[in-house]
C-alpha cells in the first residue's frame, strides 16, 4: 500500500484521479475555459484525502492529519471555518463553547476536526488560555 500511493505521487500525473468539485479532470483544465470558475479551482475532499495518504505513506503523520482535517472542512462554508478559526484563538472561547464546536463538527461528519478542537480545549485549559 505504501509503495503504491507513493508511486502515484504527484497525484493527477498521467491519470484522472484528481478532479475539480464539478468533476473536471486535471487534463481538462484550461484557464480560458468558461467552465473553470474560482470554485472549480478548490481542492476536493477526495483529493485532500489522497494527499493525506501520500503524506502518511511518506512518514509525515502530522501533515497527513492536517490534510484529513482539511478534507473534512473542504465543503464547510468559509464563514463557518473562519468562526471556528476565531474560536480556536487563545482566550476567545470557553471550554463549553469549544465543546459545542466539537459537537457541531461531529454532526457534520468532521470527527478528526472535532477531536482536534477537544484537544485544543484541554491544552488551553491546562495553560490558562480559555476565555
């Protein structure tokens, strides 16, 4: 498994496993194509999960975990992500508020990100960084 995913890197080279949110393969992309909008240039959850597999296979577990959280958040509206980012800044949220974020994320299927928020809440509590 490890060798297989590493041989496929960089993803999209010579294949169509990397697609835009609208389903265009990389070889179909052209900046002068009317189908290629700003939204079509975003990373998809599938591509981010593939990148996570590559990172983990290369021994980069932390990068893989970051990419898995990014995959969970890829379809979350930007204003919600920015609100979460703000809540995660030191002294911006209480333990209860961070737990509410974790529950909200779990309901969206973002279990890795919810665990990350709970871990941040524990660290903030230990270091006196909660609101």
